[in-house]
């Protein structure tokens, strides 16, 4: 990989390679951001974040962006995060709506369906997997661990 001379880096040449972005000053990166992204860089962005953003835009241009389904999923998750921070008070369900969790307990197979507002088991909607695990076993369990969504040694 050939690097551009420092004189070209100092001028903020848009053709500098990704690895060279780390050698530019914050003001040079802000100018380069304007050229690459087409808008002013957010004032709160430091050198590292500016360089990462420029690198991302270049890679996106070269390799293509995210698939539409991925963008929709990220938007959905972001919306859930914002709704959760507004004081909703509940963690979003584990898994995507429509996912069916299967657990056998003492010879009986239990099916739990993930829905937008919790989990459906035996025709009732529950807000947590832990509550379902308690109903199945009669003892307190970490619900995600009971249904195999977490390892026993993951610190939960």
C-alpha cells in the first residue's frame, strides 16, 4: 500500500487512503467530511469519529450500503430504544416477533411465541420469560437462560 506524501495529507486531498485519515488534523477531517458527505460535520465529532465516518462513507460508496431489510431492522431497533428511554419501563422481548421458543421440562414440551409486547404461552401473553419459567417449573429461573437464549456462565 502506498501512502500519499505528508504534503498531500496536509492539503486534505480527498484521495488519501483510509489508513492516512488518522494523520489528518481535526480541521482537515472536517473539510474532508464536507467533501465526502456533502454536509457540515457535527461540531461535537472529534478526530477519531470524523475519520471513522469518512472511512464508512468511502466503503459504502465502494462496496454498497446496507440492504434495505437491514436498514428497516436498525430503524425498528432504534425506535424501540427511543421508546424504552421514554420511560416505558420494560425491556423489549428477546427475539423477533413470530419466533417460537421450545423447551422441554419433565417430559412436557412447551412452546412460547415472541410477540411485539411480550411472549405468548398457553394462550396468555406474559411480559417476561422468567414469569413463564416460574409457571412451568414452580421455581425462580432466569427466563432467557431457561429457554437457552443465554449461557449459564454469561454473568447473568
